[in-house]
């Protein structure tokens, strides 16, 4: 019985590593290896986790200005990837000294940031216009996308970028459940 558990743990660790590697590749790092994934994955997940916390704060307060500012910040990251404050904070504070700095986002990641910024800004506009049903629907969609990203290692925005640019084979290889 112990052997089965250790074998299952080994298989599960392998599946998790594959999902992380697929996520890193989906973000625009097609040549990522298990070695580079070990430091790229935590670096790339830094921003979504912080955005997830900020999004939950926004949900609690339902403040239009908060969502508009968060949407604008995500658009800033997409337009000026070299000046992404989340990446800068990661590189200065959270990054282990032994790993390389996180470089500006590749196109799939920038597209995902722009898409998220658009949806979050639309939530702010819906709240501003008191179209609460639309705000709730968009909040639900954004929450589902954030959940898939943070807990499922699936970035819907990056996946769509790969599909829209004719890279469907690459997109499908980067799904978390692809081996």
C-alpha cells in the first residue's frame, strides 16, 4: 500500500510540473525547460496572485473607481511591459537572489493583461453607470478566469492569444492537462 501512495505522489508531482511548464510556455516562453520553469513559474504567478487579492478587495467594496484604476494598471502593463510595477516589485522584493530577473512580458502575457484590464475596467464602468447586473456578470467571469489562472494554471487570455494568432497547436499543447 505504501508503494502505491509513493507512486501516486510521484505521478501527481509529475503532473503538477507538467502543468506549470505548460503554463510558462503558454505565457510566451516556448523554450522553457523544467529548470527555467522552477523560477519562471513563481515569477509569472506573482502578478495574478496580487491581482486576485486586489480583485477580492474590489468585490468587497464594489467601488467603480477601484476597478477603473485596476483596469488601467493592467492596461499600463500591457502597453509598457518594461515598466510593469508588479514585475518591478517582484524583482526587487520577492525574487530569490539566485534566479534571473523577470524580463518584460512576451505578447501572450501582455494580451492576457490587456484582456483582464478591459474586463475589470468594464466592471468599473458598469458600477459607475449603476448597471449592477452587468457588473455582477463581469465580476463572475473575471473571478472564474482568475480562479482558473491561480488554481488551475490556465491563463485564458494567453490561450486566446495563441488561438487568435493561428497557433492553435501550441495553444492546445499548453493546456494544464496536456502531457
